[in-house]
C-alpha cells in the first residue's frame, strides 16, 4: 500500500491496487496532459463561454484538456465558481459528455483545496441538489453517475464542509446508490470512482446514512442489474475498506468500527459473500498495519476476530460446494470466490489458522491460479474440433492476471497456513497436491507432444504456468518435509511422505528450469529418509513408469494418428532422468530381483537416448549398481551384475560413437572391472569387446583420416578414446585378467602406424612411470620394453602379421609366454 494515508485521489489508488489490465479511464495520463499555456487558455475559453452564453465544440475540448491534467491541475475558488455557473446556467446548451468533465474538475477542487470556501460550498450543494433532483434523469449516463457519486462523497468527507451540508451530500449519494446503480453494470471503468465515492462517504464525520452506504457496498453486487463481480472489483473493495478502516483507527472512531463489526458478524440477507470476503480482508489489512491502544485496541481486536470468523464461515460453505481440488464445480461464482479468497489472504497480512481457509487456498491454487488440468482439457477439446474451444489468448490473459502475478505470495501464505492447521486438513491437502503433480505430468505429456511444432506459443504459455506451479509444489514440499520428517511421526509415515514427495518431484522435473535452495533442501531430506528403509527404496523404484508404458504411448488417445517416439517425449524423459539421478543414492537397498525387473530395462533403454545428459545418467546408474554391495543376497546380486555386463557392453558399443557418451561408458567399464569378481568371464568379455571396437575404429580412421595419430592431445577421435580407456584399464583390472588385456592391447598397438605406436607407447611409459603398484609394475615394465622392441621391428619391416590373434603376430608370444602374471606372483 503506497502512501495510503496521504492518498489524494482515492479512485486512482484503487485502480493501481486492483491489478486490472483493462483500459480503465484515468485523468492521470502524462501523454495527454496539457501545458501550462494550454491550461490557461482552457480556463479563458470557458470564461468566454459563460460570458457569451454559448458552449461550442472548442469549449468541450478545453474541458478535456483540463481533465487530462488533473495531477498537476489546481482548481482555485474562482475557477470552481466558474464551473458551477456553467452547470447551473439555463442558457448554455451543454452536451451530455461535458457533465462528467465538469464534475471531475469540481472533485479536483474539493480534494486539492486546503480549506473549502463556505460560500462556494453552499453554492455547490445548491447546484448539485438542483441537478440531481431535476436534471439528472434526462442527462444520466454511467460516467456522470460515477462522477456524481465521487464528487458527493468527497464533499461529505471534506473537513471544512458543515455537517448540515454533508448530510445533504449523503442523502443525494444514497439516492444515487439505491436508485441508479444499474448505470454502471457494463462500465467497468466507472467502478473505482463509485467505490472511492462510497469510501469517502463512509469516512464522513456524519454518521446518519452510514449503514445505508454500507448496505450498498456489500449488497450492490448481488442485484440483478447491478455491477458485475470480478477479481479487480474485489480488490478495490478490499482496499477501499482498508482505507476507511485505517481512518477509523487513526481517529479512534470506535462507533463506526463497531458497526462494521456487526455487519460482519450478522450480515444482512442481501450482503454478497464475495464483497464480505474482500471487506473482511480489508479490515485485517488495515488492522495489521495500524497501531491502537486502550478501548480502541479492544474494539480493533474484536473487529479482527469478526473478520476472520466471517471469512472462515464463507470458506466453509464454499468448500462444501466445490468438487474437491480438481475443479471448482463449474460454477463461475465459486471460481470467483476461490480467486478472491486467494488474493484476500495474500493481501490481508497475518491471519489465524482456520481449516476452511487453508482448504480454500489449496483449491484456489490448484484450480484457479494454476488451472492446468482445466486448460489441458480445453486444449484437447480444441484439437478435437469441439465447440467448447480454448478462447483466444485465454492462457496469455491468465499469465497477465493479478491472480497469477501474486501466485508466489499466495503460495507463501498457503505454506504458513499449513504449518498451523490440524493434521486432518494437512493430510487432505498433501494428497491433493501429490495427485495434482501426477495429473500435470500425464496432461502435459500429451499437450507437449500435440502442440510442439504446431502451437509453440500456446505451449510456451502453458509451461510458464506449470513452472510457477512447480515452484509452489517445491515450497510446499519443503514445509511438509520439515513437519513430517521427525520423531513425532512413525517411520512408516515418514517413509510414505518421502516417497510421495520424490514421485511428485519426478512428475514436475520437466519444469525445473532454475536452481532452488528449497528444492535441494527437500531432496536431501527425503532421500536421507528413504535411504534408511528398504521398503521405501523399493516403493520409490517401483513408482517409475514401466518399460511398456514408456515406449508405446498407448494412453494417448489423441495420438492415434501420430507415431509415438519415446525419445521425443521430453516430459517423460525429464521424469526418468530424475529417477536415474536419485536411484543411485539408495541403490544399496534395492534388491536384485527388483533391479532386474524394474530398473534394468529402463536403464538400457535410456542408454540409447539421443540426449547425452540422459544417456550419461543411465551409464551412471549402471556404474552405481555394479559398485553396490549387499551382504544379504550377495550371490544373487553378483550373478545379476555379471549377466548385465554382457548386455551393457553390447549396448554401449553398438551406440559408440553416436548416442553412447564416451565418459558415461568409461565410468561403467571402470566400475565393472573394479567390482566384478577376479577372473570374471564378464570382464574378459568386456576387454575383448573393447579391443575389437578399437580395431574397427582404427581401421575406419586410417581410411578417412591418415593423420589421426599425429597428436594424442589433439582432436578427440573415437579410436583414440577407446585406446585411452584400454590404457586406463591396465591399472584397474585384476591380475587374472591383466595378462589377457596386455596380450590384446599389444596386438592392437603393433598394428598401428608408426605415429600411433609412438603416441601410445609414450602414454604407456607415463602410466607405468607414475604407477605405485609394486605388484604389477615390474611386469608392466618388462612388457612395455618387449612391446617397444616389437614396434621398432614392425616399423623396420622385420615383423609381419595379419591381424588380432594371428599366428604370425609376435605380440601373442609376448603376452602368453613371457608375461604370465600368475606364474610371476
């Protein structure tokens, strides 16, 4: 609330706080304001008009020029008298559009005058009384009506106006409110003026018509031809009530506060819940920002309690009408009320915890602020050609709405309420949030596949809403984590909460576009909790979509005419990536049968994903499983590991170079040679397969790039990468496998051209020199010397061989006869 206490033009302050994006009229436009010379000329033209008793088109332009300069314009007493004379002149034939302008200039006079002239005030009341009793019926219009209410309200609020005159103003104003409210029904731009006039009148020092005016404020929205209820109008009600309640608190007007308290405690039948909710929020906002003492403090405290109780009562009735948290029941009035509750609680300041308010906030967030489920259904209907189509710019308009812009504040209030409400309501809302996440995952998968490339703008706007929904879920999940993961709750309850949070995060992982401390704090908390329990780990792993579900897209009814390609399903890929990153943290607790049945098929599937980040995560998953150890079923796990290695090496090398990222494959290979039993057939298979791949890639490189071996540190070539991996394995493989590795590696090195041999030998010299393995270093030194000799012989023409493992290959003798590690050790 900016400078609320010193608000000069209340209607402008209400407009600014309403968040309305409509083109509401305002005399505060700098682009239309006139120069000082133009203002002087405008007043001169108006004096000429009165003097000549003629009102010409240029005189209307003069009024508009003055109206457009209201921020800088000061209307002095002589000018006010001129305006009153023009209004009351019988000889001037004023056009209808001139009256709202004349009234606005008189309003500026009232609001900017330090002390109104008593004579002019009496003249103004005489003119206005005559106008509204005898002329208004013929000239009335929405804008004239609103300006009349605004001017009369301002006069009734002005300190220097006598109480008798104020009473006349209030009588005229009540007549307008009760008899002519229909005029503003279709003119939204007049509502700020109407509410500002009411707020001025309520704040008048005269209390005679106080209740009548409150009746209009709370009841006018329910009348058949009255102004329409909307979010922006609701916010204006909130801030107009805030404005006059703040004034009552400052002036210690206990009597008027008690009347408002009574209206909230026992509202009349015609009072509209929508208006009462926003008025109650205005009371709470004003009371939380004001200081009172003594009797005033007691009155204020009772007023706050009445406001909170009224909001709770309306919220209770509303929750009984809406259909859970998936929709607002299709009733537009329920939708509006949920929206207003959300904004009211966001702007009212601290509010005591009430279950119905908390449930309203939850429903408002899931159905109105982040209405993705409703929007997805409209997209599907739109794509089916249904008559119930998505309105033009509906999603974009929602992004620009005040409701969406204040989503962060509303989510903060929501989490604060969560901490304080009872366990029953906590549980209800937690389940609704987790279910919402799964609904968004299912819905956005379809929408993304259907709209991408066809309606990218619409898809982008939907994703902006979803990104904000993700932020809300993260903040809420952190609050749940802090509450649930402690000794007050059973281990089973903690495990269930942790798993559901992880599953929910996986569903929304696609929308995680920024780094959030709250996200990381929540992940750490729930992962630590899940790691401690085998059943929780298994439950999380089994929540992952099955291989069949991931690859066939059978649930997409709208995709029947489209080919479903699993690797192009970005929403699904993001979810699986989440699992691949989190599962290694609890892999020790996952049993071999579960890994074989659930994880392995998906892990191998996503090793072939074209996105390198996803493929690498799959390789890391494999490395994590191979590195894990579980004493309870050691034999079963080791057997599965060896079985998976054969498929892993085949799958990895089939996609290399290409979809298989070298670093991912290297980490998997390093893990398996470290953790498989010594002499494992799977390790031998891995070594043989890598050497065969190196041979294949080297032959291709020699054919297409003759100078590929000029520089080992130069451009990264697949054949070089495989050689690097094989060299690294020399220090990693167990001593039962090492002789075979040296044999195969020697055979391959000898086949290289001279440049390649020199580069590889240099790398080997460095590796052996840096090695501190006293067991294998002597053998490696001897092998390297022999290998160097064979290479020199091959380059001088003294050696002749035809391929890997050939009988003529001297490297075979090198490794089988002279480098038998088992014999040496």
